[in-house]
């Protein structure tokens, strides 16, 4: 049985682990995302001596996914201080010399859910992470979508809620989806962290308004067979029925699919892998890289 190293490289914390070919996590650690040298050094120290056959990395972004590019494997134009133009993948390759898989953290989570989670057996799904930022992973026709760079659905521009006077906080776009609905926007708007707000607070109606718009648009653009919502903000279970209602309101019966019209509770769901979705997805990336290298 192969041992696959996995890194869920988040903007707030890194999660490293060892997984099997069945997606089972055998060991894991996490630590805060500090400067690149310290954080990558901690990841390298964790994997040393563990005999990994490959490593998969799902990283916060934006990142360079083009294998022909001189900056393939880099974190590129991230707003996270100190991490712009950092060769994360290269550091791991140089240290361990094993096949390495590389993608966005949300694409990794989408892949993990497609292989072992809520979208198992399906050919397509969307994975949203709603936390410190908002990212959307796209798995379509049995493969992850990259395109020009990679999907950046968290920076689409929603209609504003009529009762929301908050300006938004994205350093690039102000009131994009991430600027209006990520965890820091909730805290800035209401003065407390989201988990401190009661379940019936108007914050959640506004949050669902923005996320529901995005999901409805994504359904129209991508036609996914499942929509999976993860991340810290989505630990607020009261959001799911509010979001489902907003999606149905926005689609207004136009998409004639039983999954949306009659079973939306089974269509828009939490991760089947729970908090392990990102790490399991990184295992899947490492396993794919190993298979390609030995084919």
C-alpha cells in the first residue's frame, strides 16, 4: 500500500497528513500559516522520515497550474503578506524527489468529494469553501477544471442585498462575493465573529442572499450534479435551508431538474468527508501524480 503525503495549504493554517490509496487519513498535524520559510519548513520537517511515495498539495491562491510555465507550482498574486511569488511546490520537489500533485485547495476538496465523499459516483460537482476567503472548486466530466488559470468564483460580483450598507473588504474588488460574504466580512459588518451570532440573526439571511446568488449562477454556468458547501462559515447549519431557498428563488423553476425542484436538500449539501475534504483531496492529487509518473 502506497503512502501519500498530503498538504491542505490554507491561508490561515496548513494541515499535513499521510493518507492511503483508499483516501484514509492515517496521521495529521496542523499549524498556523506564518511566513513561507517557516511554514514550508514545518511541512518538510513533518514528512521527513515518513517514506512517502508521493505528495499532493491543495493550496490557497491564486497559484500557477500550467506545467509549462517557469512559475509552475508558485503561489502568485495572493493578498496574503509575504506569500506572493513563492515556489511552494518546488521546495517540496527539491526536498523529497517524489511525484507531486498540485492544485487549488478548493479543487482538491472537490476531487476528494468526487472520489470518496458526497459526489462519489458522479461526473461533476462544485465545492465551495466559505471561510477566511471564498473559493470554488470545479469538477466536470470526471476531471478538475483549470482553463486559463483556475476558477476564482469567490471574486464574482453579486447584486447587493437591499438592506446591506457594508462596503465590502476585498482588496482587489471591494464588494465581490468574498468581500461581502467571507468570514472577515461577517465580522466587520456585525462587529463579532460569525460563530458568536445567534442562529436567527439577520446576518444569516444576508449571507444566504449572496451565496444563493453565486450558486444559482454556478448551476446555470456549470450544470453540476452536486453542490457541496464547506469551510468555517458553513459550520452554521442554519445557513443550508436559507441558501437552498435562495437558490430556488433565483432559478425560479428555469432549471427543470428533479434534484433542484424536488430534492434540493440532497443537491446542496455539506461535505461527505467533513473537515477532511481538503486533506483527502490532497491525497487524491498525490495519488494521481504517482499514477502518472509510473504509467
